[in-house]
């Protein structure tokens, strides 16, 4: 079960990554983070979910730039599966 604190932390992750990766569109970063966060929907221990989401998103963006739309190799949807 997700609580309000986790939602706030995910929003903070998005803000940090937008600042860290200024070449990426904020919408693409948000989409990527939200899709990665969805992968943890069934996690029973929630304490570290925001940290794990941030790490996965950093790795995904660090591998290659992301695109907001499309299904190509650099789309947010594809990067969220890495």
C-alpha cells in the first residue's frame, strides 16, 4: 500500500532528476520515474521504494537519452523496463 509520504518522495525524485539531467524533458523524466515506480506496486516493504526508483531512473537516463513519445529504443516506456 502506498502512502502519501511515498508519493511526496517520488515527486522529489522527479524534481532531483529533472535538475540532474537538464537535457531531458521534464515530462520524459516524470513518465520514466512513474513507470519505474509502477514496477514496485506489489512490494511489501515500501521504505526503500523511492530510493530504488531513483537509482533505476538514473541508470536508465545515464545509459541513453529518453524520448517522451514513441516506442523506439530511447522512449520512456522502453527505458523504464531496463
